[in-house]
C-alpha cells in the first residue's frame, strides 16, 4: 500500500487538476448505522479500476461518531479498500443534502480523487448530483459497466440510453473526479479477505448545526420490506406482456411459490397496473442477481436485460423465436408461456418434493 | 406564492424503435409526451394553486417544438409558460442543462420571487435524476428529492414539511422556502384540465427565451462545450457468445421435464439450493 493521499495545493488550471487527481474513491453509504451493501460491490469494482491505473482504493465515510464507523472501515478493508477517509460529526446523524454535500466536496477538493463511485440509491443520486454540480464535473448515472481507457487514463462508463434501447459509453475527459452512480446488485459482491487492513484518515466536517436549514423531524421505517427481497432473492420468476392478460400472472406466482422464489415483472406490466413498481425488474426497477431466473413472456429489451444479466442461470420462455431475450438467456423455450408455466410448476413440484423425501 | 415547474418533452419511449441494421434510433413518427415523472410535480404545483392561490409557471428547455409540452401543461391549469430555446444549448449534458435552467429560473424570479421549484424525479429518456439537484445546488435552494408527500406549508414562517423517501423508510423533513422538490411517482394523478383552461391554453402566447434572454452568465459553460461528459460510443448490446440452449418437447409436460433435466445437469447445486430454500421458507412460514 502506498502512502495516504496528502492535500494537494489547489491547481489553477484544468491540466493541473487532471495531473494532481489520483485514486479511486467509493462512497460508503451509511444510513442509520448500517452500510448499504452496494458500497462493498463498488469497492470490488473500484479495486479493478484502481489496479488498472496503479492507484489505491479509498472508502469515504460520512457519519455521526460511533463504534459502527470503525467496523464499517474494517469491512471496507476486507472488501478491498486500502484506506478510509472518515468524517465524523453529530450533524451527519441523518442524511441531509447540504451537510453531506459540503463534507464530501471538502474531501474531494482537499484530496483530489480521479474517480468517485456512489450507489444509485435515493441517497447516492441526491448526493452525487449536488456534489458533481458543486465541483463542476461529469456524473454518469446508473452505469452497468466501468472500464479504464489507458490512452486517456479516463473511465469509460457504460449505461443504457434512449429509454433503454441502446447502450452508450461516456467519458469525463477534462474534469475531475470522474463520477458515476451504479445501482445495487449491478456489480458482483467481492469476496471478503479477512485480516486485510488499511489506514483511517479522520477529517473534520467543520459545520455548525445552526447553519443547516433543513431539519429531520422524524424517520418512519418501512414495514414492508418486499423490495429488498427481490434484489437479494436467489430465485426469481417474472412475467411480461407475452402472458396476454392480467389473470395469467397467477401462473408466474404459482411457479414462484413452488420454487420459493420472488415474483417480478417487466416495465409494461407495471405501466399496465398488473404489478407494483417495487416488483419491476430492469433499468428503472430492480437489478437482480439470482441463482435462477425464469422469464415468461418477456421480450428482453436492453432496459430489462441490464437488470437480470447477473443471474447465474436464465430460462426464457417466449413465443417469438427472435425475441432479444434469447440473446442473453442460457436456456431458450419457444412457446406459449401460459401453457408451459403450469407444466414447469408441476414438474418442479414433483421433482423437488421427490428428492426431499 | 409562486411556483415554477420544470418539465421536459420526451419521446414516448415505449414506442422507440432501433433500426436493426444501423443501430440508430428511428425517431420518425415517434410521438412526444411530457415526461411522465414531471406530471406528478405539475399536479402537486396545481394543488398549491387550488389551496394557496399559487401562480404556476412552467418552464422547459428544448427545440421550438417543445412548446407543445408547455401548451399541454397550460391545459392542465398552469398560468404561464416559458420555452428556453437556443442552438447554444445543443448537446448539453446534465451539468450544462442545470446551468441554463437555473439561469432562467433566476430570471423568472426577478419579476416575481419564487417559493418552490418543482422538477420530475427523473426523465424517461435520460433517467439520470441529476438536473433537479443540479438546479437546487446552483440556486442555493433547499433540495428535497423523492418527496412522497407535502405535509404542510406555513407561508408566514416560510416553512415546509415533507415526507422524503429514503432507502428503507421515509424521512420527515422541515425546511425553509425557497426549496426545490422532485415528487415520487404515483403520489397523485394529473387532473383533467377544464374547458376554460383548454381555451386559454390555445390562445396563450408562449414566451421564448434565448440564452441571452435567460441571462446565462457564460455561454461557453453551456451546451456541448460546457458539458464535462462526452458520449464516445452508442451501440447495441451483443448477444452472449455462448448461444442459448434451445429446449423443446412434444407436450408442455415433456418440455418441462426436459428443462429440469437439462438445467439440473448443467447446474448440479441448483436442485439442492432450491430444496433448502423451500425448507427454510416453510420453516419461516410455520414459526
């Protein structure tokens, strides 16, 4: 591990900033004492970028003082970070745009990272947009792939575009840091390396509560945690427009029940009111990484594809042999999903219970 | 009370088609709509008009034809419409867009001070959710994204209380006006405008502003030149190198059995994983 970054003198020119900016940073999203797992996924991805560039990976943690911060830093090291910038202040007890933007901006202008990754959560998107505007740099939202272009030493950030019908690759060439948000579960969780350690650099926030206009009056925790279930489910069965009518969605639910799977659907089903938005799979819904994904009557537009590509095994059923879903499914069944789903449900039911007994 | 609603005209993305050979977007004949997420914010603004007598100004940036989106907003009940249109804005990324729009909002505020700026949560064509916070940051407005509900507005104290959606819960936030709000989807339904509004919208002039009219301070920081992000490549995804294994059968039952045989053979741990998952689930259900 190299020395921790030291404050750089402020460069007046664009080129100075480019030359002075070093290192890959990952924002460690801590909310109410708990680090969002997307932070570890991004450390895994940041590690690959940093190794290509020959630089370190640093986690950035803004939080109220507490024992959870040391634990979070240790988790960051175990997932591949070399160091953690830790900004502790009671003001940071709840997420609020202004103090978090001030704090993260202060860290950026002081230590000058070349890349900064954040999770595309409600918090990450809110914070990333405010910070990128404050430091006047480029921010690419909801990336599905990150790479380094060594010719320009810039990050190539790929994301769906035009409503998810094509992909585009975006670079930030003349500003730093190069910022990107990535949705939870898009990147793989890196394995933990126990015993790995790193350096913690404390940095003060330097704000007074009186200076902050927005106050948090209360926090109402969700009772319904179905959303998290879909993202972290090992088995998912989903339906699309090819099911024909809303009554047929029950066939998806029947199969899911036999498999102990979560149910989901494509965007048209949400727009048609068949399922809630929290069940949508794809670019504007949830990204999943299950061991088994069964897609019935889903054509597989890019915006759906990017939400399911991390699945270990994709079985697609579609009556159109040219449906794009067959370009990325592992198993292709051409036929009427409403006839095949009940047969699959029955076959799984028999096979799984026979083996268990 | 004066509220400004920023809207965007977008292609109806459900109908976008990609040319199979050239991989370009086939724009011809694709209808345009007001970005659906903006309608939740527009409706919320119109409710403030109903309840508090707020004046509602709608603002968009785009080509001349974007006046259609503004006229539509007028039919819903907005009072005034401003179109920010200038070739200098072409190629703007989110940073350059927030510069242009925030300049125009500041200009609008010179005539009548603004209490709330509304934006959509995100657009359906860009899906970035970046322009709203960019505007708030540039104008120094309190930033309230993902608002699920406006709980109360105290015009005397100039304070607002909202529910803001966070991961795993809802924050109850109190802040001072002026602020910028992006509404969550499905928080309301856009109204049917009245006949009177429809007639008024048809006759209403739409104010057109260039970059100079809007008071954009440094045009070199707008448009393509003012955009730090560069789109290097647009492409269609390639098929996986390994082609999908086709499975067929004479009857659905034969097909289903063939699927299980093939998949379980290729993924030996899958059957065990499914069984232990089912066992865990049924334990959870019975406890």
